[in-house]
C-alpha cells in the first residue's frame, strides 16, 4: 500500500492555501481562474513510492465520493492541465494505476468555481478501507466466500472475472453481507471485494484465484 498523501491547494484569485492528508502518495492540486464563470485547473502529484506505475486516474463527481462527472486516465505524467471548466462544484480525487490495479483514492478536494472566483475546501468524506481476510472454500460446484468487515462500510461489492482484475463474470452489491455462497460452473475465477459507503468504493481486496474442477 502506498504512503499517505498531502494535497496542497492554491487559488490564484483568492490566494487561499489548504494542506490536508490522505491514504496514498503525496499530491498537489492547484487551480487558477480563467474567464468569468470558468477556470483553468492544474493538477499535480508525486509518484507513488511503491509498485510499478502505469498511469493515474482522475475522478470528479457532483457529490462526495461520486465520479459521475468524469473518470479518465491521465497517463503517466504527474501534472494535468484542464482548460475552461464550467462554473459549478466538483469533488476531485486521484488514484495511481499499476499492474496490481488501482490504489486507494487520494483525499477529496471540493473545487467551487463561480463568477471569477475559485474556492477550495477539503471534503470530510472518505472511502472505507479495503476488506481484508478474503477466503474461499470450494466443495464441488459450490464456492463459499468470506471476508472481514471493513470500518465505515455500508455494503460490499463483489467482483469476479475470467482474468486477473476483470469483473466480466460478476459485479454486484451484496449489501452488508460479508459472506456469499454460490454454485458456479467449472473453471477459474479471479475474485475480489470492495467496501462501499456514501463516499464511494474502496480499493479492491487481495484477489483470490479460485479453480472449480469438473
């Protein structure tokens, strides 16, 4: 797991500064004002201290933990410029991507863009920690999965794929359950679970490879 992150936020218009911490690598988020009702945003962050980095993923939503406005891969660079952002409120965070998947999100910054003004606050919302202790028991065609409850989780999202990291076979919210039993067809299954809350979903748990024999 990467070390905790510090986000440093600066608004060119208001000269306001904010220093906060989170559960990933250190990041810097900078915004400057553009035309009235718009802003040019510059995001920058430090590379993670662990793992073979592939790229970074930027998430922005209309509410804490949401990513309904945009989710996109920003590539391997540690700086991104976004021009002509419309007026509104954006909840922004960044994740690093490696061969093992996505990291936990950074702490969330709330960017408010109005008529010639840019404001910043730190969101009080944080996603739950990834579930731990995922185990599987196979008896014939029946798989039983269990995992430890995650602090702050309202529900759990189970993902199963035909290849590592994929969720093409199963991707469903199980509610507050932390165990599942199902009958499946013979084959190999790559399974992981995420904790979810109103602030969003955690990074995935450790992935299990499960083989069901014919």
